[in-house]
């Protein structure tokens, strides 16, 4: 299969980052993993912006650090080795853009995964920190154990958000076999 625009939710996520994230913004990568989204975010916010990045694995933090170093982006990124359920302990300001990639680290230990209860707690905290008209993206993978449970918990929580405060879009591939991923996009209203 060879697609240019609708290949997978990772590519769609990148196009949102490309068109939404601007120089000088403060943004959050809640699951840095191998650092690919973190590096793209760092490029987009520029030297006067800031990226916060969380992961519970030292291995992920180190891989992300190495990648950022290669592009000279380390100064604009604060990497935190802690669960994203504690983001309010570390982030003292509002955020323009937030991303979550749920599941396990690609190429890493598949038993270390995001979990429904901490993910939900973290998303609640993130939504509070999100600026008006800020975007929060969540990539959810349901092909692995616990993925479906987490996706259901996330979706139920997002469904319950007051539409006067948040609009939520669900994107998925409806003709793909083998549990295609789901990309949720949340915008915070400016009428708060
Ligand atoms: C799908 S990977 C992220 C991929 C990443 N976006 C990339 O570009 O490579 C999910 C990551 O979430 C991390 N993770 C799991 N539970 C976490 C938690 N409670 N807080 C922060 N990160 C967590 C895992 O260690 C893993 O690295």
C-alpha cells in the first residue's frame, strides 16, 4: 500500500503539527518515546518557544535527548522522566498544543504501556492547562493488550466533555482491517 496523505494517523498528526504549531508557542509532548514528535514540535516552536516532554522510561528520554541534540534543539525542550499524570507539578504556564501517543515504545519494551487511569488523569490536567483555541491530539492504538480498554476509557471521557467548552473530533480508517489507530482532536473554546 502506498498513500501520500492518508497513510496513517502519525502522518495526519504531523500535518496538524505543521499547520497549527507556530514559533514562540509553548507545547507538550506527553509521551516522547523515540522523540519524533518532540523534535518536530521543537522545530516548529523555534528558539523562542518551548516544548515540555514526558516519559516514564529513561531509555525514551535518552533517545529523545540524542535526537534533539542532533538538531541543536535541546535548549528549547524540557524533558521530564515522570508520569504525565503529574504534569501540573512541572508546567507552570498555559499550553498551545498537546500531544499523546498512547501504547508502548516502538522497538522498546512492549510491556511498558500507557494505562487508562493515568492517561485519563493526565488528559484532565492537560485540558486545564490548554489555552483557549489550543489543540490536544491523542493517538490511540487498540491492537495490543489493554489498548482497547484504554481507548474506551479515553473515548468515554472525551464524550462527556461539555461541548460549550470543548469540541472533540474522532478520526479513524473505517475500511482498514487489523485494528486501525484512532486520532482524537480536542479544541478548547474561547468562550470560557
Ligand atoms: C507510543 S510511544 C510514544 C511514541 C513517540 N511519540 C515517538 O514519536 O516515538 C508511548 C510512550 O509512552 C510512554 N509512557 C507510558 N506510560 C507513561 C506515563 N504514564 N507517562 C508518560 N509516558 C508514558 C512509554 O514509555 C512510551 O515511550
